[in-house]
C-alpha cells in the first residue's frame, strides 16, 4: 500500500508539473505574440471612424492626414508627401465643429497646433464629405499659417496603404520647375494595374511639359521680372470615389509659361475598373447607342444657365453653348461619386478665367434610363 501511495503521489506531481509548464509556455507565447496591427491607410479602422484627408499648409505645401474619430476625441497622424514621415496628432472636435489637434514628435514633445473648423467640403457634391480649414501654429502661437484639408472618400476593405509619390525637378538653365504628385495603392496585387495607369498618366504630362521647355532652350533671358521668367508644372490629386472594385481619381494641373500674364489650369481624370483591370471611358457607363452626351449636356447647360443669371456671375451664354454642348471633348473631365457624375469645366471653357473651374453634379436619377445595367455604376442607379 505504501508503494502504491508513493507511485500515485509521484504521478500526481508529474502531472501538475506538466500542466504548470504548459501554462508557463502558453503565457510566454501570449506575451511574445505580436500585437494586432492597426489597419493601414485605406483599411478599416479598429475603433471609431477612420477618415483620410489631403490638402495644403502655408499656401502650397501638400499634407496628408489620417484621423480616427471616436465621439469628440480624435487621434491620428499627418505627413508631408515630400518627406514621408508620420507626425502624431491628438485632440478634439466639439459639437460646434471646432477642431483642435496637437502634433508631437517621437519623444512626445509638442511641436504644433492645428485649430480649425470641421464642415462639409466646399467643392464636394456629397455633404457627408468633410473638410477642415483653419490655422496651424507653434505651441506658443507663433509662426501661424493657413491650412485646408479635404476628406478623401476611401472605402477599401483590403488592408492597403495609399502612398503619395512625388516628382520634383528644377532646371536652372531651361528655367523651369516641376512639382507633381500621384498615388500608388500598396499592399494588394489587384491594384498594380491601376498604379501603372496612374503613374503613366502623370509621367506623360511631365514629359510633354519638359519637351515644350526644351524647344525654348537657349532663348535669351528677357527683361521681365525674374519671378515671371521661369515656367512651372504643378499637380495634386483627389479621390472622388475609391473601393476595392472602382476608383475615380482627379488631378488639378497648373502650368505657367515664362512671361505669360497668368497660368493655365487643366483637369485630368482616371476612372478605373479594378475588377476588369481597365481604364473607363464615359461611354462604358451607358447603354450602347444611347445619347448619353445629349442627356448629360442638357442637364449641365440648364444648370450653368441658371448660374449665369446671378448678378456677379462670370458665366456667359455663348461660352455655355460651346463649352458644355454635347461633344466628347467637353466632357473628358468626369468623375464618379456616390451622388452622381461630377463634371469639371476648366477655366475659359464655360466662364471667364477669373471665375475658375466650374463644377456640375449630374445626379444618377437624371441618367437612370441610360445607365448600363451590368456596368460599373449600375448600383448607383437603383
């Protein structure tokens, strides 16, 4: 009996030791496990509402901002695309839309403050799309400067990152500068063809600009002020719609030719069907042989004529008929949004240069009878 008791006790101790070792190993495994990473730029937010913004600070410096909004509390980061380093943000948005965001460096030291107003984006057809406009300053209130950022409607379910890329050049002898941006979606092979298309589009415009400057190489400097002798190309982009299947992207390109009275503005768009891996033409949205240009033009002309009746309008009837008539070249700058097709008319197209670009949202309700039922915007017409 004593021998049996000793053996039984030994077995019990051995079992308990094994359990304890297993528990310790499991505890160590849990301690060493990598934390679940936060979804990157473009992915789903783990807590609260994740929002993405692009804009400018100090007049012409581009910035990107990612904010996680949980009630009135906000955390996030922002960066300058030309530098690519995230700067931490934390702050609040009160019930009246007053925004206060404090930035900090990697040591936790406060380096700046954003104070502004949270409101519907000025140039967006969707009231749910927001913008923040206000002032940035040092923590002590010095070096105050303006900033504006507009929300980017990114709704990717894939864990991807939208990385801004920069092409920046300056040529002293040929007297020109280039400063353009384009996006690349990283982390999912499905977007590789979109990336190539976006990179190709902006690269062609850069090449065309440089070619034009080469033709003037060797020209003697004029007696114009130095600041008007140099030519420039600048371009920034905004997403109008972005999901795993469909992307609508718009660039605003500004060019200046040395000696000119003012610069020019051109809108470029890339509407891309990710599933099919193809750039979309406007005709791809509509039933074959439908008079889609007539329908779109009719809506836009009516809208522009209503605007032209305002006392301070710089939109003129003869320009409307020629610049918004049912011709394909008048409707090359179109974007997809949740609310409708966003049509951009560049300066001079339907209004005086001083009036700037003109925008018209053509709601899907006005297009529902001609939208292709198996096309990329069919869901919007339901």
